[in-house]
C-alpha cells in the first residue's frame, strides 16, 4: 500500500501513547519504511496522541476548547504542531467519532474530548547514536554506545532499594535480515538492581555479557547489552517500563539509528 500510494506525510498513533496497541502500530509502520528505503521518497511521519494519563481535560464534547500538549510529556525537546479546524471540519470529526459505536458506548465522553478547535501532532524521528554521543531522553534516562555495547543510564535516588521494577526492550533492525529473525531482547530487573533476567521473544535465555551496575554513589543504574547479541543492528527499537519511587517511564518506544563515529572525531582518538 505504501509503495503504491507513495505518501509524502503519514499520520499514525504516537509510540509513547500509553495504550499498548497504539504505541505498537507505529513500530510496524517504521519497519515497513525501513524495508522500503530507496524505493520511495522518505515521507514525514507525524504522531498523534490519544491515551495519556489525565489528558486532555475536561472530558466530553467541548468544541470551543483547544488541545494542548500534556504538561508531563517526558521528552524535553519535542516540537508540537497545531492544525486549526474550521467549523465544517469540526462537525465532520464529531460525526466520524459517532460511528465508533462500541467505544462511544463504553465511555461516551472520552472520544468526543478530541473534537476540539485543533489537531495536535509531533514529528516522529530517529535519534542518531555513535561513539562519544548520547541520546538523552530527559534528565533521568540516556542511551550511549561504544563499538561493542549499547548502554542505558538511569538516574534515580532509589536503586539500592529492594523494590525496583524495570523492563527494557531492545529490538534490532538490519536490512539484509528479515525482521522476524532478528533478536528481540527484553531485560527485566525485579527487586535488587543487580537481579537481572534476559528474554528473547519471551523465551528466557542466558547472555553472559548483559550486565547492570550501580554508579555515582547509588544514583545511577547502568545496563549494558552487547551489540552482537542484537545481531549488530543498524536501528534499534527500544522501550522502558520503570516503576520506581522517583522515576517512572510508561513503556513508550523510541527509534535509534546506530551510526559510525564521525571521521574528524575518529582521527582525534
């Protein structure tokens, strides 16, 4: 369908949406676009948000109001785009919502909350990650890499406690290998921060070099995963679900491109 239509812009549910199905759908889209690289012009991909805790408020049909981004949005550098709707477009949207009989019947105020004066989108982009670089989601979560490992640094005051709960996915993409054959690694930490379990597509496995370590006087938890255990991917789809006293991440997905170190930096090494 994408090859035939050759879209220049695609609008899709956001990978940070708190509904699991909504945030999974853009991953399928992204894998399809990677598969089609060089066959079509690269389209711009925009995400729209539906499920987010206590957002937007008030619930119900309030067409006189606008939709603003959530105040607790976790990505500090996000740029939001607002598209104003005229009166005719707004009425068409209200009519379209009314066709969702089961959803409207289950929770009548919810979907009509989105029939407002504007539509809200943000670009879905891929972060580049090379040696000497850091993909910093916010003040508490960052990714970095070297030639052999990808590292995740999580900052919290509570890593030395016994009540940690963390789940991290690292799914690789590599053009010459079918996506269903690539490792899909899940790292679990339940309880002490050094009690780590590893899974591949839900199957418990042992990967000797997957490790976690506490640094900075107990305030940083570092997790490292060998790139070879991810089959040395070109891209990584990654997700974190953390339930900690002062660090919460709800399992949204990010896209990372693993790039080579810039030549001018390599020469300085």
